[in-house]
C-alpha cells in the first residue's frame, strides 16, 4: 500500500463518516477512507481500499535436517529426518474500515445513501505456532545386473496450529446433527448456536471488554488447537523398479503415497471468527442507509455474545407481512433513527415505551469459518509404468502411463445452506421458526392449525401461498405478502450466513490419468530435439485451494476456492473435469548447429538455430453469478437471480 493514500485528508472522518470500529483498532487501515462498491448496472464500479488491502502476514521458519548414506554390497541406504518450527503472524482486518455496498445508481451514491454499510468489531491480530516432523529411509537395491529396486518409507507429522493467546474461534457440531435432519431439532437448539462455539484452552483476555465478555461466554476446548486430535499415522511407502531387457529396451515403474500439510488452510480459515471478531452490517428499509450516519445507533459497548441469538420477526398485526432476521442487541431504532416496527401483537412502541418494538438490528448473520474437529491429512497415491526404447543411436522413444488418486483432500463447504421449503427433506423446525414469529405477532391471519408437524400447522397461514410466476398454487417459500422468505431464514442453524459460514473439512477426491509419449534425439550431426505429447484427463469435485481468504476486492465475490461451488448437500454432483484439465498437449523444441562448411571465419562459426512450439487444449469454463438469490416471485424468470434460485449455492 502507498503511504500517500493514508493521509488525514483521505479518511472516513475527513468526509464526516464516523467508524465505530476505531474503538477496537485505531490504525491507519481502519481510519482510511472506506470502500464503496456498486452492483447491477454499477457492477464494475468501486473506489477506496478493498476490504483485503490491509492484510498483513509474516512467517518465520526454523528448520533442522540431517541425512546419512550407507552403502553395503548391492544396497545403498539413505535415511534422515527433518524438524521445522513455524511462527506465522497475521492480521486480516477485512472490513474494519467502513464499507458501503451495492449502489444501484450514481443517484443513490450522490444523495448519500447505500444499500448497506459494514465494519467489524474486535481483534484481528493473530500469532500462530506449529511444528512439523519428518523421517525417511530408502534402499536402492541392485537385485541383479538388469533389475534395480528402490524401496522406502517416509513418516510425516504435521502439527496443528495453535495461537499464542488462544485466539482461535471454532464450532463443535456435536449435538447439532438433528438440525440437519428432516425431523428437525428444537428451536432452543437450532436457533441459538452459542453452545457450539469453542475456544482453545490457552485463551487469554484481549483487553477489550466487549470481546472478553464473549470469550468468557464461550466453551473451552480441551486443547490449544480446538480439534479432536492430531493426525499421527501418516506413513508413506514408496517403491520404484527398473528392469533392463537389453541394452536398448528398459522398463520402469513406481508407486508412492504422499501426504499434504493442512496447516495453512487451517490458519486462513479461522482468521476472523467469533468470539474475537464480529462483522457489523447496517441495513434500513428500501435500501436507504445514510452513509454519514450509518453507524449512529450502533454501540461499541455491547458484548459480542449479546448479538446472539438471532430470531425471525413478523410485523405485529399485519395480515400481509414478510419475515426479517434481527439480532439480539438492545437496539430499537434503525440507521435513519426510525423506531423498529412492532413485533408483539397488542404491543406499543414509542420513544419512551419500547416494550412492543422489535429488538435489534436487521441482522447480518455470522460469517463464520469452522474447521472440522476430525480433520485429517490429505493424501495422494501416485503411480506410473513406462518403457524406453532406443530406436537408433541417439534417438530415444519413451511411452509412459502416469496416474494419481487424491483422497481426503481439503474443501470448504457452506454448511448452513438454506432449504427450498417445498423440499420434503426440509427439517420441520425451520417451519416452526415462522410459526412462532407469526404467533408473537398476534396471529393476524388467524390461529394455526392443529397438526402433528410444524409444516402442517402453518401451511397457508404463516407461509405457503400461490406463486404467480411458477403457477404453483401453494409455494411454501412465500410469506403472506408474497415475498420469497429470506434464504438465511431457511437454514438449519439460525444465525450463520449461508455462503460465508464455512466448514474446512476432508471430502474432495481427485483422479488423473495420462498417456505420455516422448521422442528425444541427443545431440549428434549438429541436431538435437525433443517431441512430447500427452493425452490426459483430470477429474475432481473441487479444483481450488480452500485456504483462500480474499476475493477480488468486491464484497460477496471471493476466490472460487473460498467455498466449493454448487449444492452443498450434494457435492458429488460437482464431479467433473478439473478446472486445469487439458486433454491434449504437444510440445517440441530443437537446437541445430549451423555448419561452417570448413570455414575458419569467426563470422561463420558458432551459429545455432533453436526453436520451441507448444499447442494444448483449453481448460473447462464455468459461468458464475455472484449474488443470484431470489427475493421476489418476479425474479424467478431473471437470468442472474433465477440461476441461483432459492439457495444461493456457494457464491454461484
């Protein structure tokens, strides 16, 4: 970043915008002028520093290794070991500076209004520590004059990262399994994730009262990394074979098992988690958030745990209302200073009597990155077999098959994907959310039915009305006012964002097969060349690194590796060609020494002609829509939103 853009003249305060996050981080990155971002017709418009422009990382590695060779008879042994100690310091503030998003027009911007405003409260500095160990032994064994074997075994231990002050927030899904089943769980469980949050056993106070209160209300894990156990069984055998049939014909093959270290993805996953950090998103009716006063009604003294639990609210007394999600903060006015609407039937709401008002802000649910407590090391099988044949002197042909199989590969999944309420697999407690919100509002359309399921009690009363776009006589996704119920309200656990509530876990698989051919002419008669052709296919269900933390500088548009795309409840449907697959690849290079025809002239000697050529298939291409969820029946026919439908499937 350039210092000229961090002057006092280029700050939010200089143009009259107050950022309450300065109470947590009064640095240049937080004081700077915020980020302003357009959408739809202004999709390519933005100015100000992107939300990841002030990320900082520093890594120190201490390593020690030793290797020893020992030759005896027909055996050549090698063995050794390695120790590495890592210190990884990071500060990923994301949006602690202000961010104003989703301007639909310049008029909206020039009149000082935004669709939403964002900042973050909490602590972003992290100092991770972890250690790795490795040891190996190999033997090159010349069995006979024509047969050579290479056998070996390697052991890897990848230590799970710990944070110096225990600033790791994670989530334990044990006990929450019923929230994801058709029978559903209780609202007391599935609408309050507080008991599932965990922090390491070595957690210490941050010195920020609002953060420390949330830490104190969070369950301690029984270790410093929050996972169930370290993965200690990473034994990796290797074997290679070479057999010379005669002086011109050789067969070769081999197999190896290789483990991958998950530490970097772990660190990048937990970088901004509750209870140490909380994104604050401000919205207002009709998208009229006043830029200058957006955070006026946002207190910096409310403990972060008091944002929970979120709840569904239906406007009291309305026969044609819709559902909103509100947090649990003691806020009774929106960003424009207007009192919140009534929530309770028969209640009243005034400047002096707020008992009937809807409590809290229209909620920005938690953008939480969890790590599977049973995470293990990914591993890959690699194998090959091939033949080399010298056609004539200095001309060598080689044909080889090479394959790999990846298992337990890392992937990030959006664990809280919402349901289509018409799906019979929808957990029953999700319907009960809307029933209870409707009852609190005074049951303005009449009492619910008497039935054994929440679905049947509320159908056609609290939810489920005719959809004119699809001609469905009863679309269960519709609220009484005909709007599509918020996709973040149709989730298994209320309070987690949909595409940005992620779980880093094992589960991806990969498969690569290739036939590779080369024709090599060693230098003779003034010429050498190499011709190579590969016919291959790479298949997987996720091609990207799940450790991605940044997007393109635009909100809601992260790297594709940030979360596995598509239906999170049917990730096998993602199986297909890898993003980097190239079916055909041909390359050629040559060097030709131009003869001097016996001349001793220095102008004719030493000239060479060389060249290189490559041709290959293109990679697969996928179209993504960054924000496609449907909010109204009229959008069912919209190309972008209709493609995302009711789910908002992992950013596209």
